[in-house]
């Protein structure tokens, strides 16, 4: 079967891209190839479920622009398709005086990114919102929300199929050939051809790019994010979303409290190196993935830069007590009795040749192929805008 466009990856980015292309070019034939038996089984189905406001991202970056545009598109999509979401707001809490300058910088950054209703609040006002926090000052971010990204993805898949698109699950792309400007995509037992290729394969996006003969210096390093869940007693201590002031040199937001759309409260995620690209458990090791990480010079350069941060994260990963201690900085009443292990997710974090964590989204076009090589958080929030920007690259 020959398609106008083949998309590798049935996560929220691949799905949003297909939906946006269908909206722009209803006549084009599209297929999504997904290796799992169902869509949204990786980053899209294992995240915090937060609709990010755009406060953290560098003004004018792709992250800032698509996150802001994405919120609007996502909320509209949810309303039309009756997917529950909540604009619950969040507080970013400073617990030490040293954190106040960074809190102020975040406020200014948010203003530059056009966030509405931002406010620096003092202790008493913070206590009115979150009675159990220990902050000395906080940033109130009313535009933050929560949603279930798996539900959003399932609805996108339903519409794509209704519009004539074909989602082929259980199709792991293992070989890509290009002959006379047409791609031949093979799994172990199937083959399709396409005139245009889009790589939205998340944790495998660098490998898929190389498979398609696109030379990229970007390497994906998997970072596992582990969560704990509060029990019923613990849930009473948290009303909405409570975040720490993040380390400005890291793309991770720090251990935070999230009351998701189902009303469950999670604490996390941590950020520890995963020893397999889909290593959801501590002991999941994939020898090829591990060997690749350890033999990449850029990885060792990265470790040199983030060694101290990484050791703190590893400690919290192996010690429930250390994890609780980090959470207690914001909510002192939390104890180990309130929490139980929850799920984890693995982030596809791209690094450059010189070992820098790539901050912004990275989308590369080479003739009739587009590769999404870095789409970490807030890519779920921004997904509908990212998909639109990719559809705009196609003529
Ligand atoms: C712990 C964690 C917390 C996060 N929290 C948030 C949040 O609160 N808000 C937010 O906006 N973002 C959040 N994110 C980020 C967000 O989840 C991701 O940016 C987004 O889901 C990326 O979507 P994707 O489609 O690119 O990747 P994925 O969802 O990983 O999809 C890629 C797909 O490609 C498939 N695939 C890979 N290789 C092949 C192959 N060879 N053949 C066929 N298929 C293949 C995979 O099976 C997978 O389904 C979080 C991420 C993590 C991990």
C-alpha cells in the first residue's frame, strides 16, 4: 500500500500531526505506524497530565510559542470533544530566601510569555490556597490545568480513522529505504511505501532519523521519572498543584505535587538515568541501550556537568525517606506513611554532541522527511500547536 504520508509513532505528537495534516489536506492518504498494540503507551501515557502555562520557557523559543498556542487549541479540542480538563492553577513555592530571586525571574519570564493573572503572593495568601504549604512566598499561576493525555490521544485517533487515516498498531519500523524519492518502511513481516515521512517516535527518534539516513548529532538519553501517590489521608493535604522553584540550569521541574484530573495526587517525578529506553522499572536494563549510552562521549560530558544534580536524584530514587524529605520542604506534614509507589515515565531527553541538554524542541526537515528529535515536556500541552507547525511545513 502506498501512502502520501507515513508517520512513525502513535504518541500525542504523531497523532496531532496526522490530525492537523488531515485538516489542511483532506485528500492526502496518511498512515501512522505504531509498534505497540495500542497508541499512547509511552511518554504520552506516562506523564503528570499537566497543561503547562508556559511560565518556564525562554521567550520566543519554540517551547514558549507552541505551549501558549497549544493551551488554547487543547482546551478548544477538549471542549468540542467532551474530554474533561480543569484549569485549576498552581503555586510555585519558595521555601528559602535564596530562591526568591529565581521566583521573581520566573514571574518576569511569565509576563514576557504573556501569561494572564500571574501574581507573587505572600505567606498568608498562599495558606488560603494551600493550607499545608511551608512557603515564604509563591507565584500563583492561574492558567495551569490538568487533563488526561491518553484520552486526548484516543479521541485524536478516533477522528483520524473516521477521516480515512490508517493507524497500524503492532508495526515496529525496523528498516527504512528511500528509492526514487519514495520511502519503503518495513517491520519484521510487513511493508508499506510513502512519499513523505514523519518521525514522531519519541524515545527512538534519533535512531529512526539515522535509519532514514539523516545524519544528526542529537542523541536521546532516557531519564526515568518516578512518582509516589498520596493515600486518602495524604490527599487531604493538597488542593491543586504545588511546585518548587526549579533549578534554572535543568530542564526538569523538580519533585512536585499534582492533583490529576481523576483527583489522585502524585508526587514526582524524579529524574534518573534509565538503563533502557523504555526502562520503567529501576532494574530494567537493555544491553544495547546501555552500551550506547556508556560509549557516547557526549553522555560523559553531560555527567560532568550534572553530576551533583544526578546524585541527588539517584538518592531520592532509592530512598523513600529522601524522596519524602524533598516533598516535606513544600508540605511538611507529608510522611512516609502517606505515600505509596506509583507509576513511572521515561523522558526522551535529547543531548547535543558537547553534552548539553537540549532545551528547546528540535524539528528537522530534510527534503521529503521531517524528524521530531526533541519533544520533551511541555510537548503534550503544545502537541496540537506542534502538529500544526509540522503540517505547515508540508505543501
Ligand atoms: C515523567 C513525564 C512527565 C511529563 N509530564 C508532562 C506534563 O505534565 N505536561 C506536558 O505537557 N508534558 C509532559 N511530559 C512530556 C510529554 O509526555 C511528552 O513530551 C509527549 O508525550 C511526547 O509525545 P511523543 O508523541 O513525542 O512521544 P511518545 O508518547 O513517546 O510516542 C512515541 C511513539 O513512537 C512509538 N515508536 C517508537 N519507535 C517506533 C518504531 N520503530 N516503530 C513504530 N513505532 C515506534 C512508540 O511506541 C511511542 O508510542 C512528561 C513526560 C514524562 C516522561
